[in-house]
C-alpha cells in the first residue's frame, strides 16, 4: 500500500467520522504535533482521545480534493 493510499484512507475515515479507523494506521508509540500548537500527544490512545472533540472545533464540512499518488495520478475525491 502506498503512502497516498494511506492518506486517502485517513481522509475517508475522517469524512465518515470513523476516527477508530484513522487511528488504526498509526503505531502505538506515535507522537502527534500539531503545527502552531504547544500540545504534543504521546501515543495512539492520546491521539484518539484528542479526536473526540474534533467535530466541536472543526468546520461542519471537511473538504479533501484528493491525493496524488507517487506516480502523479489523482486519487478519489472526498467532499463532505
């Protein structure tokens, strides 16, 4: 599976509100740093817990205009 496939799968999971599927692609020992914020999340469980409030702080619609594979081919589009 390519990185573009993994990224697209993540966008699909976010669009469907399936944060468990999104987190499944990360290793347990992950570190998540959001640019411009001081919070550093250590571990997959901390990352998943932070996603619980995502809908409260994010726009009602998530728009992904697709990803481009390593061969320059456009992938599927998600507009929610």
